[in-house]
C-alpha cells in the first residue's frame, strides 16, 4: 500500500474535511486547558480545582461521543458533523460574552464536550470512504486532527495576553465558521452508509468483548494524550516557573509529537499489525513517564514528554487501525463508545495529577501512576491476544 493510493481510492475532499473538522473541534475542546494559567488567575484556583475544570470538557466529550456515534450511524457523518459545529458555537459565545462565575465555567466545559464528540463523526466519515487495507492511514490522517491542540496551546496564551481568556473563546468562532463552510462544500456522505437501525440495535456492541478491550486500550493512549495536553501548561508554570506564553510553547512542542505521529502509528499498524505496535508503545510510555516523575531539568523533562506523547499518539493510530476492521458496520457507534472511554481516561488524568500534587506537594506520584497504568495496559494487551479468535488475529496481523 502506497500513500498515493489515497488519491485513487475513496474521496480525498471528504478525508480532508474530516481532518479539518476534527482539528478545529479538538482545538476548541482543549481550549480551557490551554488557557488554564489565565483562568486560574481570574478565579484563584488550586491545582486540583484546575485539574477538574480542564477535565470537564473531556468528560463531556465522552458522553456526547456516544450520542454523536448513534447519530452518525443513523443520519450520516456529514449531517451529524454540521450539527455538531453549530452546537459548538453556543459555549464559545457564552464564554466570550457572559461568563461571570465558576459554575458557568463548569457548564461551558460540559458543552465544549460537543466539540470533543467530533471524533465520532469525523473518523467514520474517513473510514467509510476507504477499503480495509487503508484503514490505518485513513483513520490516522483524520485522527491527526488532534493537532488542534497545537493551535490552542500556541495561539491561546498569546491571544489571552491581549484579549483575555474570554476573548480567545470569541475569536475561536472565526476558524470554526470557516471550517463549517468548507465542510458543507467539500464533504460527501459515504456511499456505504448503513441503513438506520432500531435504537436498541446500536447498543448491542456493548455485548461484544472486543468493544471493552478497545475501550480500555484507548482510555490509556488517547486518555493519556488529551489529559496531558490539558494539564501540561499548568505543570510547566507551577513546576518550572514559566510564563503562560512560554509554557504554551513547551506544551506545543510535546503535543506536536502525539499529533503528527498518529498517522504514522496507523501506517505502521497497516504494515505490522496494531497490537504488535501497541506492545512496544506501552513500554515506551511507561519509561517516558517514569523519567518525567523524576522532575529532571526543563530540557530533559521536555524530551521525555515529547517521546511519551509521541508514543501515545502512535498508540491512538494503532488502536483505530484495529477498530474498523472488527466493527465496520457499527463504526459510528463503536467509535463513539471507544472515544468516550478515551475521554474518560483523559478526565481522570488531570485530576490524578492535580490531587496528588495538592496532597504530596510534588507531581512525581502522578507521573508514576501514569507509568504503572501503561504497564497494566501492556499486560491487558498480552492477555487479549491469547483470547481473540483466530480469524480476528489474522485480520489484525498480530497473531
């Protein structure tokens, strides 16, 4: 399989649209995390309080991903995505013009979860246009939209210095509107959109053991990526004394690894199998997070986080090289469920880091916990390979 095959198979404008939709939505989804230092100043938050605030959109995304997954399977990814972008404008306007209390900030965070739910429409849009042998690279390209984190961390703090954090939320409406227009013009519903099913049928995938395996694996890879993306700005400010803008630059550096290596993870998984790659990546994550737990000098911790985020990003691509091969007809719903699990993992991670920091006075314990979770995921993966059916092993090339 060659990258040039993307032009010969499927629909490139829809693949590009899926990427842009996920990219801008991801930027908006993690915006509170990128602006965490400025929100903390305005509201006087502790580490654990900020951990909760930046994690709320992630939790909201988990809930909305299941809903969006059902809508995608019933009405098609294009229609669902357009509706999602329109709804996403609501919390941006609210945060821009009306937010006065911490309770309102919590409500805005919940609604920002709709942006995180874009995952459940953008990836099925990409997946259903391409054959099984190209699922890794197609899903990887669409999933690389998590590079929207870079936009949030790079530009968010800079703009907040001028317009304040609420002004940044208003400015975010502009690129969202442009992507909405381009999406309407370029994206097409896939030709193999399944017929709508009775609502109860969409929940039958919960009975499949593989659904839960994917959920657990993705809660570590994606949960680790988005959870760290949301919290690292505060980590760099409080641990290394960086300014909000400078911290955003360092977060951008480490997040870039996870964002741009996601398609690489999908591409390699197409070659050697997703589970084969995941085994190596979980080991790499554990080692990287252990190094971070030592709280070494700034340059060393940045390198360790860069590698760790790169491993997590490739892991995201590896998991979603496997999912559409196992669940093609139910890809919208399963994407929503697995994506929700990833969001739940991302919700707990900032809370773990923040709470342990308040309890112990150091971030070391939180990163050690993350390293241990990666090793537990490795153990689960090894166990799963012993129980998967022979035909599924053959498809994933991981026997």
